[in-house]
């Protein structure tokens, strides 16, 4: 696979244009292309750079959604979780989850009120309600389940398992969900798979939709300034929290013709480097309540501890950033469950924030707004000659089935029939990748026979790229290579492969999405300079272009990640 960053030009026409290259837009793009539809994906930034890069790194059914009575959503999410464990074994793994329980019966009535729609906000959950919820969780996943059922543990066992946990916890519950190592990479792999399998499909990043005139969408490349038009038969608006803004552009700027479909809630997360916290979390996630009953999570991820999240209404996704009040809230919540661990602001090495594209709702609490997905169809009008299908809501875990449902809507409109399903289609480096540690050990040994690199290097590449590690290893050994000076865990040839083959167009693409360097808190000025020089050589940037890209990166780090 050799997909250059500028491998395809944007065609003049397409049957379907998908606007929005987050995980849901990519899923629609993939599904339609596999049905033989010529489809073009346009994304205004990098792929999976919005909410799809700001999830809690969980692949889960949504235990707390049971309180809202969203049984269909939970069942579907659990089924999709189990499919991802099989289809992306290189990036999606089981996650044992510990729930500290502070009350036996208190909070049961409040939970019941929320279930029947009378609750007005978060409250503490009792042991009884958690037990009922976990029994339902196990029952809903009984057909597809690949992991153990839940269990309760006594206070004594809880203290032995996690000594730093608050002594006020009376019990603990353990259940299994899953986590995703590199969600942004999974999205890019789906694009690469699709373009390789479907020559009539193409995906393009940093392309802004400017306006519509009749049949033509006017677009602009935000990095080069190039402009052009594309004429679709139908548009899928998959821009997430930007859905209403995109529909405004697609309607000729007529606000009266663009009903409001989405209201976003901001979710921020902290990446914390604290040895005591890392030791307390060990290899499990702690799923805990703050004193006000809001759910928080913490687990070790890429060498640091991920802590989240907030849930705050926001009208303009461009203004989303992690405020100091959110950092204080999450640290206070962490101290509530781990009161003996000293955690300071200085321990925060990275933050990230996304906006959940939830449906417009009159719910009196953000937690009451459905996380389910839906769509709206808008017919052509006097400004626009094509229909628009807008994606609303959804959660990362259900991207495959959401994409399938939207593809079926499109196929029906086009009078086409489905040719295949993605339910058992392995993704990227998940193809031919071993499902167990022992099989992985044998696989590495067998592949080393035809390679000149050493075993630790191949194991590191396999951890990052799954079975695609072989292609990357061959590239690395085909020319002079050396470790990066400012990030010795990566080599120059490894980064060059990503630049050449994974649609990389900016510094942030590499530092924040194709690698885990940003989330690990590893971005430094020397590294920016080193990667910038490497990218300039590969992509042909001039000195002024390199400085412009450094400026763009600095603005993104300062605005979205609290790195200056």
C-alpha cells in the first residue's frame, strides 16, 4: 500500500459526497464505496481530528445509558464493541473496570426517577442499582459476549486490590468493556483500506466546503488555497458538532432554511503523569462517581493516566477548549476517589477536548440527552440541486453500524442494492494479526526470518501498527535509518513511512494523530523542529511553508491542548 498524501485529485463529480471525515463520516464513506458507489470524502481538517480524536478511548456499551432506558442503544453498542474486538485486534482490547460503591441503598430512588424520566440531574448510585445495571449489561451482551460477566467484591478484597482507593467505598464491582489504543489511526486505516479496494473512492483532508450553487459544491484547500467544484447526486453531512453550520453553507447561507439538528456538549480529558496514580490504577479502569454523582473514569494509557471527562453544553464547537474550571473539577473528582494520592496541576502533561454532536433536546441535564444516533433528510431547494442527509448524535463505538444504516438510506435513494456487509471486515493492521499473546510471539518470530531488524523493533512496530508493521519494517530497513534525537522511541524512516503513506499534510497530523507522541506528553520544540525538517524533505515544503506549519501547530496546541 503506497498512498501518497496527494495521491488523488478531487474529481469534478461524484454520486455521493460525504462532508466530514470523523469516524462516522469515514464509516459511511467505506460502506458506500464497498457497495460500488463512487464516493468522495471531504474533511475540513485532518481525518478524525475533532470529536473522533477526543473520546475517552473506551469502546463500550454505555452502562450509564441504562438509567435513561436506552436499552436498544446499549445492546447495539455491546454488539459493536465485540465486533471491534474481533475486527481490530491490534487496537481494541478488553478493559477490566472497577466500580467503587459508596452506598448500599441511598440513591436508589433517584436512579429510579431518572429511569422513568422524572430525574433532573446526577446523583449517587446505590449498590442495588449498580447490581441491577450490571446484570442487564451482561444480559444484553449475552449473544456476542467475548469477556467475563461482572462480579462484586467485598470491602476487604477491594482494599487489597486498590489500597489507595477511598476507604469510604463499601464494595466494588468488576465488569469488562474495551479500550481503543489509537482511534485516530483506526479511522485513517479504514480510509486507506477503502481506497485500495475501491478505485472510485477518494478521501481528502483540509478541504473546506465554501458554498453551493445549484449542482456544484465549491471547495477550498485550507493549506494550499487551491479551489474547485464537485457536483454530487447526494450529500451526506457527517460533520458532527458542525452539522448545522455545514447545512447553512449547503443551503446558500439562508438561516431560515436550515433547521437546527445538533446541540453539542463539551468533553475534556486530562493526561496525567503521576507514578502513584499509575500504580493505583494498574491494568484496570476505575469508573467512579464524583461527590455530585457525575461519572468519571481513569485508566493508564500510553504511559500516562487518562482522566475524564466533563459534559458541558456548548453552541460553537470552534470555541471548545479545556478551561481551568474543568481541570479543577476532574482533579477534585480524582481526589474524591483517591484521597491519599497527591496530584497537582503540574502533573498534567496534555489535555484534549471534543464536542459530542447530540440531538437538540429540552432535557434539563446533559446526562439526560440521548447518545443514540439518527439522521435527517432534506430535499433539494432553490439554492441546492441535491438532497442532504445529516448524521445526528452517535457514539464512537457504534460507528460501523451507523455508517451501515446511513449507507442503506443512500442506497435506497439511489435505487441500488447492498453488495456486502462490514460486520466481519477486519480493519487495517487487524488483518492477519494474532488474537493472543502466544500467537503474537509466534507471529513475530516467523516474520523475523525475512527481515533484518531485531525482535524488539518488530515488536514495537507491531504494537503500533498491527500486521502493517511488516510493511513498515521493510521500509525502515530499505535505507539508512536512525532514531529521532528528540523522541528516541521512533525512527526517522518510521515517521517518513507515515508521511508518505498515511495522508499526512501537517505537523499536527504526525504529532497528534498518526502517533501517540502528543497524548504521551512528548511534544517539545526540538521534536517539532526535527519532525518539521523531515516533513519538509518528504513533502517539499519551503522554509516559509515550514514556518507556517509550525505556527499552525502552535495555535492548535495552545488552543486545544494547553501546550504553549
